[in-house]
């Protein structure tokens, strides 16, 4: 089973890490059309304690929110390469999902169940940023447990050029990505359009199972889009970030 969506079938308005793994998805859940990404700068030495708190305290609350339909799914990843944050958390939903209400429920329940643990977690956070994104296109497996790496290519494209930029990706690059999935070079991908927060307005996330498959996909991708391709001259700024699965907690 895979989950699909695009600009014609998904209402655009707002999407882990963003695709994050592991992910819980409710049975027959609607396709995600929006996502809240929360980015945190946590010292590397504190990440094991931070993620252990998440697994023991935050995950059960998120699972309840999926079960009652407040959100569609959620996930967490940790930094590998690039960017300025070390933890990326995500909750996803539809245009009707109230992210502010979901965040209030999460924080209220954490305060009630483990106030000292929540205080400790908050003190581990050195910096924080929230972003809301709209899903422009996605093709991802229903179960993303095998996804070890999420490569996130972020672009700032002038709003006047976004229609042409998006059309190039739809006409030329999406078929390349679909072939890569069929050839087992890629687990899936998600295109995100900016809604609120952050410094970029268009992102694509590539989901990979292994480091080798990520390298093989990159070779196939740039064979189809060499550096003299017109789209590479259309953006005004760009940043790549690589996120990895969080190691199991003891």
C-alpha cells in the first residue's frame, strides 16, 4: 500500500521530518494535506534523554490523538547533516486539523502526567522553530518503518516563478522520482508548499532505506536534471538537510 496525492487531488492550503519514522497512521485515515513541523536544537549529548522522554511520555498522547481523529499521524527524526536543528518532530492532518488545539492537548497532558520531566525536556531545548506546510504532492508507503534517511531539499523561489517551477517538477521530475521508486532506489517523496514560518517556500523530501540507495538515487536524479537544467537557475536560495531515524531507546 502507498499513499498518493498531488496538486489536483489534494486541497492546497498548508504538509514530516516532514516525514518522520517511525510513524503511526490510523486505519482509513484521510490523506495528509497539512503538517506542523517543530524543529529543536538539542545538544547531541542530550538527544538520548530527550528521545527517551518522547517515547515514554509524548508518543502515547500522540497515539491517542491519532485514535480520536485529532491528527492523522506523527513522527520524529534526528539530525544527520546540514541545517541548524538536531530534532525534528511532526504532526500531520488535513485542512480541518487544528494544530494549535493539538499542541495545547499535548502540553497540558505532559504537564499533568510528568511535570518534572517536561521541565527537564524544555531545558534541553536551546532553540525552537515551528513551520506549517501544505502537501503539494506525495507518494509514500503507508508504513515508513524502513525509512532510515529523509533528505530534505529546501528552496526559496520567487512567487512569480513558482507556477513555472512547479510545472517543471510535475512534467519532468515527478516521472523520474516515480521510476526511482519502481526501481527500488527511493522509498517515496513528499513535496511541500510553504504556509507559515521558516525561510524557504518549497521543499521536497526524499525517503531512503539505505545509504547506498540514497547515493544511487542521487546519481539517477542528476542524470535527468544536470546542473545546466533551467530549473537550477530559478531559485534565489537553497539548503539541504539530511535527517535520520532516531536510535531505539534503552
